[in-house]
C-alpha cells in the first residue's frame, strides 16, 4: 500500500465503522417548499428569489432536537448543507452578506448545528456546493444548470471566474478554520467542463489537508452522482477524495477500483423524493425499506447517508421523525450487525443478506423460510447461533430432509425443525452466527 493509500485508510477508519449517517438539506428553498432545485426548475432570478432571504426566520430551529433524533435512529455522523447551489450560507461568512446572520433569524446556523451534534457524541461534517447561482462571477447564460441559462442578459465574462474561485476557496477556508474540527467535507458537484482543475482542485485539496489533515472528503471535486471520477481507478488523482458518493442508487456490486479492491463509499439517499423540504412530497420510504437498504450497503462494504429536509421553520417533518424512530428501535437491538461490519465473503443467500465482523456472521432474514433456514457451504463451521435482538439460542442442526445437502448448515427458530415459523421481526430478523475459525 502506498503512503497515500495508508493515509486514506487511517482517515476512513471511523467512517467504515460507523456506517450510518444523517444528511440534512436545508436553506431558503424550504420556504417555497418545492425542493432544493426550485431555482433551476422554475428559472428563478436572484431578484425574484430575494423574497425568501427577506422572509427566512426559522423560529423552531433546534439542532439539539435534530441531534437527538439522529442519535436515537442509530446514526453516528451527520452532514449539513452549509451552502447549497443557491449560494445562501447558513454560516457567518465574512466574504458575503448572503448569509443566515443577515436574515431575520440572525443566527449562525452551522455553528449551532456543529455544537449540538458534537454534544451528542456524533461526528459532524459540512456540505458545500462548488456551484453558486447567486455569485455574479459564476457562469450563468449557457451553463447547463444555472437558473438563468437561457437569459442573454446573464452573460458572464470567463475572465472573472477566478474571482468566484477565490471566494469559494475562501469560504472553505473559513469553515475549516473558524468552526473547530470537522469530520467530513462533502463537496457537490462537478459536471461538464466544471470539474477538477476548473475548481483549482489541487490547490483546494492542499489547503484542506494542511488545515485539517484528518478530514474525509468525497469524490465530487471531479465527479457527481452520474460519474465517479478517478477514485474508481488504480491511479486516483490527488483530489479524488477519500470515498465515493453514489446518489439515489446502491451499486449492484458495491464500489471497487480497477483492480477489484473495495474502496470506501457511501450511498446518499432521500427519505422521500426530494433533498430539500417539499411540502407536497409524501412518498416516504418506510422504516423497513431503509433498514434493508442500510443492510444492503453494509453487505457491500458501504455506508448509508440518509437525508432529511427540515421545513422553513426549522423542524424535521413529523413523518421523517416517525420513520427515524422506527429505524432506531431496530438499530437499538440489531446495531451490532451494522457497526464495524462489512462484506461477508459469501454468496448472497436467497432469504436476505449477510454482514460480517471477524468471526461473527450476521444473517439478515427478509423472507420466511419453508422449514429450516439454509446456510449454504457452512456445514461444520458454526459454533452457535443466537437471535441478535434478544440473545436467545437458535437450533443449528441437520434436519432429516437435508441429506442431499451435506455442505450446508441449517437453523430454525423452534422445534420441530422442519416446520415453518414466522420471522420474529418482519423488517429484518438478524441471527448472529459464531463461526468456528478452526474450520474455515
């Protein structure tokens, strides 16, 4: 392993252990409540968007409540949008007036977020958009995604783009110097020719590493949700990042480089169909779905960063909190099958998935079995099996009707062993299997 590879391994050790985090998209767009890309979709100018800046006053914002909800859900870290594409800053930047401290709120919302999550013992990071639809030197007319992309009045002189880069680099420096230790810097995102050195990425990463060498950075200085960048190759760039960030998808086979080696990754997933608060969007994923998708990520050596979109008054929607509570109930009893776990090195079973930590194999049962549950290839390799939720013993045996499968082990939840029994938890029943290391 190269020295650079060793540094990434050390930086991501906590990340690969914690596995489950909260993403928080929040800003002025919570007022129109039609998602965080509302400016893009409706081609809203700075002038027409200004009313939301003047109205912004999240009187219900209580980051301590957010942190408690995240911790109760079993999440170990959180990432907040310090600045999204609309350019509005939730922190007291000295480089702009377009910030929360200049609204009716008058609060540094990022500082309060960091203080609250750190107080709960959670790791905390910040999202920062490389894109800025508010800044006068960011490309507008002709840009593929800018709200004013079709308005010739917004032509920009390419020669002034460096002024924007100075501003962007300066704000990243502020976040890294004025807000204590950050655990994650989550950039978003690169597209078309706007990638890599277009952002002066080497210079930016050198600054990040000099100020907070421990911090982990995503791969979006040269990538997006559509493409992965050089972190997927055997020769990643200096600014390729510490982890990949597939968006709204769980990679079918996890994330590996060209040599087939697993690299750190995190699927960022919305709880409904929008990142920012969308009042009409009620298509929430169930706690059962999220639990199973978290398990899927971990079974492929990945993390899940689950998003919530607080409303304009600063509260996480009640339905989101209800789902988080359901996830937390399961995690309280089954978290050992998530934290510190990864790929099992076994074929995916028909009834669910495996995760593994050392000689502890976790069988995640999503489907009821007809008769005993088959553990393919594990005959003679199991010391014991317990229901993880309560520690109760399960029956590992060789049932009379399994003579044709000498290489497989079997267990059941009661006796007689050939009967069918309901799963104790229909969301995901987890069985902790202690493997006999002397027998493979």
